[in-house]
C-alpha cells in the first residue's frame, strides 16, 4: 500500500467517523432539550442527510453506516408512529447482531467479508482477515449485549449518553487494539498474498 493510498484511506475514515457521529450528536442534543421522540426525529433527519453526504464526499456509502442508517429510519419510524422508545433502543442490538451473524456466516463459508469492506484501506493475509473478522464478530455480539443491559437497566438519558460517550470510545479502543494483528499480517501488495495460514 503506497503512502498516497494510506492518506486517502485515512481521510475516508475521518469523513466516515464524522458522518457516523453527526446523527448521534443531533440525537443527544435534541433529546436533552425536547425528549426522545423529537430526538429520534432529529436522528432520522441527520441520518438521511449523512448518507447522501457520504456519497457526495467519498463517491461511496460505507456498508455499515448504510445498514445502520436503514435501521435508524425503520426503527425510528416505528418509534414515532407508536410513540414507543423501545423500538429505537432495540435498533443497536439488532444491527450489531446482524453484523455479527454476517461475519460469523462468512467465516463458516470461508468468505472474507471484512476484506470486501476494508480491502481498499489495508491488505492482509487470508489468515489475518479471518482472525480480524472473528474478533469483530465477537465485538459486535458484546456491543449488542451491552446495549441490552444499558437500556433495560438505566434511564433513557443514560442510554443515549452511553451510545455517544460509551460505544464510540469502545469501538475506537477496540480498533486500535487490532493494530498489532494488522501489522503482523499486513502485506505490501495484495497480489503477493499466498494465502498464508500461520496462526496467532
């Protein structure tokens, strides 16, 4: 991977983070002033703006924000229609379990699904992608469990704060914790990957 490619990938990651964080910030601010139903409406509106913005800025919409955005609009709509906040609280659980199921399914079928998402940013050996995919799948299950624990045992305000100030830092820390694995299995040219199967 060249320096220019690395810089491009880093720039995309920053834009992606901002587009993911924006709707959550809108949700947090509006909920604090007017409650969860207006906050949900703001969340949906900001998400509906962020997805086209991602396309305009990066000429693509990352798959994870796209799937999450569809669920935000769907479960947010149910929340507003039934005036029941349970739907929007369940959304992270279902989305994270969906991502985990997809990754575990890909591993079972020996498909490198994570490579299809991140392959333009980093190039890893086959074994590296398998281990990284497994770790992310487990992490998504943990996020789903955490979401269930927090929304079922804490106030709505605490749950929203957890989404903004808990999930994002946890995800960042987890991502950084994968750097040793990535560095061990990083390859300079995807064409040179001989499908090594060394174990961690």
